[in-house]
């Protein structure tokens, strides 16, 4: 029901990431064509050579080659899938993350908190500061890996009061990304559903993002944690902590 | 301050830790006057609950005097004498508003851990692992109490600490276990486990109108307490075939409700214990559901299996076909404390029960290591340990 509502509403807005098919359609293909051709050729050669040679070693080689060939033909790699490489919104548009939470408060109150961008560092662990610069532009400072800071300018590219905020990073930003947050009424008296959609090209390319995922800094989890803090603050008036001194 | 700290499997120590302060606006700090060791603390002591870390302050059954309150605290005042529930609840979320306080959305700062394990996280709990919030517990001189207005129960001066302390966990837990049975006139309720929660489940089942309550345990002294305290019918699982006795005691019908007040460390001294211990050692199973299996097999058609006993992970060989085939209702979970504390306090004031009767050991907080060891090892003589800081 909620998704239907969003689809209808976003039909009227300018084309951005939030307007693409919802929920996102996912393609199984996650290996780019040059790699498919390369590994396919190598796999075929190994399979043939191994089979001709025979014996345990030969057949092992042949089996490995066969797997490589199958992977290339299918265009899908289970390892890549596990690492999140090349999936979601197609091969070229980077990583897409979506997370949602239901907050038992009116949409207007939640929208107002989010629309004042200087509030966001309170709920977003990695965001150090957001400074509005006028003309729908803002300057973001985010804590990066190993004590570094990453900075960029963002543009609020679309908004509908109490319903939707969309933004994208300035073209000069190191971390190319765009995102949206939608505020949808939850059924009955259950408050407001917050749907966040973030699409980004990570710094250092796909390899760096894959490493980051392996070592725990998974962007979906970050967004989930931030949304939880947002919910705690808006519902209970404070953010849970086990600190006691 | 002094506090009881978990340092490893079967290793608790009294240590000096920093004094707690108000951190969040809805907090209070309570000077603890009486605290207890819970049966579920023995699961921590035995190393069965993951995400404990050396130095964690234990204890989730405590009461005392409020000595400091945060800026947003309205109902509770400095000087109030309060019992603190073991679950921390915000009072504002979907679940709290519907009385499902132990499912609170907003009080576990480490919610992402149970989300991976269970799908969603329940409320934070004092002194019960980092998965459950990593909050410092109440086996200490002081404790920080978040959302004190939602949780803390003010208690009248004419009742002693010992009479009201168990409102912090085991008494409402036993009561909710009995209430979950939806007891009707003429009902027989069978209760596995005559530890503290079992004793209060038996007592509550009687208070809620059960015709007969059958107490099941392997320790004669614990069965005797169930007889003396609540007028239960005792069954010694070491001496009789439980399934056969339950069937014959109920004219072939089976108990209308069965309560598993044992949980994940159950044992039967027989084949099942060996089976489950082996699976546990091989990391193929985390909990030993022996009592749960028996409740499901014994319960009459359309009856209720109520589970106040703690489970933490995966269980094996549960006769779910029997549960389905008989159309059982299975209810359980952490207790919705804030819903029950007030009404049960009224029953205590009215003289319907005296919870202090189950106390067998009164120690100083400094004797906590001995308290844990005794509670774990001497089931015949140790029913409940309370400690004064």
C-alpha cells in the first residue's frame, strides 16, 4: 500500500533516483563484458586441456575451467554477489542502498527535523557537520577511514513538504552520490514510514567498497543505525546509550 | 563503587568501578538497598549467553532510593523508594503504547546484534550481555536507570525490601507465565521447574483460579516448597514417568496448560541431556530444550504451552508436529514488566502472597562469588539469594 503511494507521488516529480522503478529491479548479471570474454576463453582452454591430459590433476583443471566458463556464460559470480560488486542498479551506477524505519510521530515533525540539515550530525554517526550555504546548497564534512575527513558540497534537488527530500553531491565531489528520503503515512495510527534510498560511487572504486563491506563498514548498516537513532530521538526524546559515567 | 563483575565462565568478582551518573534526560541514579541473583544470571555464569565481556556489571533484580534525576524526569523524585524492572522501556513507541514493554523499540543501543540473530531487537536489559544493550547491572552500590518515569515502581514504607524486591523480575515473570495460560475454571496447570520463577508461576496460577497446579522438579526440597508455598501437587521427575503421571492425574485429558520455567539449561539426567550436550559441544545447538519438549508432549489438545524460561539461540528435536497436531498455543518472551508491577504490588499489599518466603540466603554484596556458586550447586538448599550492598 505504501509503495503504491510513493510510486504515484514520485510520478509527478522531476526525474531522479527516487523515480526509478520501485522497488529497485535487480539484474543477476554482475560481471562486466570484457571480464566475461576473458574468463570464458581461459575457462574453455583449461577445460579442454585438462580433459585431454586426464588423471586427477587433469580433470581437476578441467572442472575448474568448466566453472569459469559457466560463470562467464551466465554473467553471474556468486563471490561478486556476496561482496556486493556490480549488483543493484546495474553495472555502471555504483552501489544502491535502501533502508526504512517506521517512527510513531507525524510526518510534518520528522520532515521538519530532517529539512534542517544542521540536525543531521546528531543522528548520523559519520557526519561531523552540515553547513547550509543558501540556494539549496550545503557543505558536508564526514569522518572517513583512518581518522581522515571527506568533504563535499551537496545540492537539494527536489522536495515536497512533509513528503520527500532529494539531493545529490556536487559534480566535483570525490564521493559521487545521490539520495532521497520519503515520508509516508504508516497504516492506521502507526506513524510515518521513512524510506531512504542512497546511490553512490565509492571513493577508490568498486574494489574499495568491497573491502569496506568485508571489514564491517557496510553502508546499509550505517543507514539502519542512523535511522534507529533518528527514531529513538523522535519517539523517546533521547538516544539510547549504555554509558553510565 | 563496588560492583559484581563478570570475568568469565564461572568467574564473578566484586570490583571497584566508576560511580554512575545521569547521562540522558530521562535517567535517574538509584542507591541500591537490596539486590538478588536471578536464575537467568546462572546462564551468564555458565557462559551460555554470548556477547558478555570481562568487567561487565551483573544484576537485573534491584531496588533502592533515588539519589539523582535527569532534567526530563517528572514522576520520580529524589528520595523515592523504588523497585526497578529488569527491562528498560521508553514508554513512547508502538510496543510500549500497547503494553508490550519488553519489545520496546528504543532502548537497546546494540539493537543491530539481536537484529542479525532474531530479525528484530527487544528492549535493553540491565546487566545481561552486550547483545541486550550492555547496560551496567544492579548487583552494585548504585545504578543508572534510564526512563525511570516509565519503569520504576514506588513502593509503600510499610512493606520491607524483601517483600517487594521480586517485583523487579521473577514475580511478574511467573505471573505473566500463568496469565498467558488463560486459566479457566477447572483447569490443571503443570509447571516444569520449581526454582524461583516456577514457584511464582505456581502461586500465580493458583491466584488466577487454577483448580490444580502440578509442580515438576527433580529436587525434593524444591517440590516441598511448592507444596508448602502454594499447595501444589508435586511430581518428582527422578522417580516417575512424567507423561504417564500427568495423563493419569488428569483423567486421561492432559494438563490444560504447561509452563516451562526451566529454559535453556534443562537436564533430565538421561539420554536427552547427553544428546543435547553433545550437540552443544559440536556447536550444532545452543540451548537444551528438554523441558520444552515435555511440555509440548504432555499438553492437552488446544491447550497452551507458556515459556518464561530463557532461550537464547537454536534448539533441536522439538516435537513441532505434536504442537501442530494438537493445535497448541505457544506463548513466551521477556516479561512486560511495567504492565504487571502495579497490579501485583496491590496483591502483596492485600496479603494474597508474600514473595519474601522463597528467600533462603541473605548475603553481603561482597559475598557474591559465594552466592553464585551456592545458587548453582546447592539446588536442595538454595532457592533465592539476596544481597545487601
